[in-house]
């Protein structure tokens, strides 16, 4: 997978370079680049699940996608917020215009009920020279940085400057293929993927990390934790022998209208407003017929968390160890 990620990063570098600096009228955005990444890497996942909620606004979720890796009741998460370079050497605003950074806060401090014991928030930057203003290797066309470090560099500027600067946030980031260096190192030392996940699943990470590789190190932790998996994760991975179970692409419809501190009303989105997001859950063939994607539904209970609302990703890329070919598990 790392080779495919490196190749895709080079493609993204080329697209950003030509669309930002060569005068091409290409409207290359985060969604397009991310969708191409999903397409390029689709064979390495056992399932992709679109999360459809009644809080579709990204300022509420704070994550574009997550990798969910594990088996049985042992799972770890890597949550990702993607940002693409603009012609001015900056990345997109954090949430809505004039934001105070709510999207970033939701990424770093999600609702505790919506994350597994061991999870990691990252930014992935789509960038290229010369618009970045700093050197960007082609394999770093998609680069990763700890969200906590991005937050530290970001500080808290006035609301009308809620952006990330390439020259400030790219230094210290790594090519996104290297997110899995720590995993590959353990695999090469003789550990199985199942053993690695089992050694990590109940070991929460410290609040501050020094390296992305620390995510894969069972010696880097903050005690242990137990309890049930997040309800949306449980719904995705449960074995029921139905169409959802067997599908490579599926949809999870989540009712979050009651989620949030008691007294808050999070049911502000109408069905009409939700339709563009529900459309993500259907595949259209030859422009003639529409095929429904297998789905499951879930209602989240109210929460007293100060975060409030849901902190779910838009898309979950599932790597179920028990479903991988024997040669790669």
C-alpha cells in the first residue's frame, strides 16, 4: 500500500502544481483529490462506508475520513482532515468563513463516545512547489502532520485569518505513505497484523505525541481503557450476514438529532438540505439507473460531553484483518 500511496502523492503533486502555478483552469479542490486517493487505494481496504448524518456540515465532524483497522472487538483509528494548497500558499479555512477554529477543535477533541480507545488525529496536506513557498518533494504531494502540532503552530489568529500557511505547517510533515512506517517496521520484525492491533487497541495515546510513528508503538500509551466500541464502529463491523456485511461499499445512516449537551437542538437540518449528502450513497451506471448501496441505521443517544454534537468522519475506510487475504494478514 505504501508504494501506491507514494505514487498517488506524486500524482497529486502534479495536479496541484499545474492547477496552481501553470495557469491551467483546473478547479482542483480537496474533495476531488480525496476521491482520487480513495479510488487509487480502494483495493487495500475491505470496505468503505459513507457516514450520512443529520449534521452534514464538516464544521461539526472535523474529519474527512478515517482508517479503521482491526478485527473482532479490537480496532484502532486514524482520523484525517485534508487541506489543499491554494495559489497564495495557504490551505483552506477551518470550517466556515470567519471561523475561530471549531473544525480543528472537533478533530483534536472529538466526542469521547465517538472514538476508539486508541485513535490518532492527523492533517493531510495536498501541496506542490512553487506555490507552497517551501520545498515539497513529489512523494510529499500528500503529506501528513499531527493535528496537535498543526494546532500549536496555528495558534489563535483573528477570526478572519482562520487559515493554515504552507510555509508554517508543511515543515516537519512527512509523506503520507510514511504514516504506516511504524506498522511496517513491526510487521518486518515478525509480528502479525492481528498481534499488532491487539497490542494497541486498549492503550490510549498520551495527549501530546512527538511522532506519528508513536501510534504504532505499544510502549507509548497512557494507561489502559476498556468498554464497548463506539456505537457507529460497532454497527459497521458487526457480523450479521446481511447485504451490508458483504458489500465493499456501504452506507451508515446516523440519527444525531438528539446528540449533544441536554437542551441543545441539533436537529436543524431538513431532509431537503440532506439530499446532496444522501446522494453520495448511491452509484449511477450509464446515466440510466440508480442502485441503492446496502445500508444500516443507528440512533445516537444524547451526550453530556462539552464537545456536543457528533464527531463522526464522512467516510470510513475499513481494514478488517479477518477479511484480508491470508498472504497479507
